[in-house]
C-alpha cells in the first residue's frame, strides 16, 4: 500500500505540473470578465483549449490517479480497524 501511496503522490505532482502548462479551459472559450458592479472582479483570457496530446496525457494521469486511490482505500489494511 505504501508503494501505491508514493505512486499516487507522484501522479498528482505530474498532474499539477501539466495543469500549469495547459490553457485554463479544456475546451476553446472566449475571454470573459465579470461586470464592474460584481462584488468580486474576475477575468480570464481566451483559451484555445487543450491540444490532443495534453488532453490524452491528463486523461491517462487521471485514470492512474483513480486506480491508485481505489487500491489505497480498498486495501485490506483498513479491515484491521473497527467500524465507527
């Protein structure tokens, strides 16, 4: 289980790095900003969307993250504890 936890930490670090490289939106979207009277101003530049290579890598890492998280939370180690 500890190997899976280490792998999960690495996959999540890889995802964070990849998310910093790709545009903010997975799909192409126009730039936007909130109305001047909104309580909190926010805006985003136009996004070309993720390229197919980036999208495929993110999908692969997300799938691996799910597999590892499932292996960890369903590991037999947790059966040693009494139900709350």
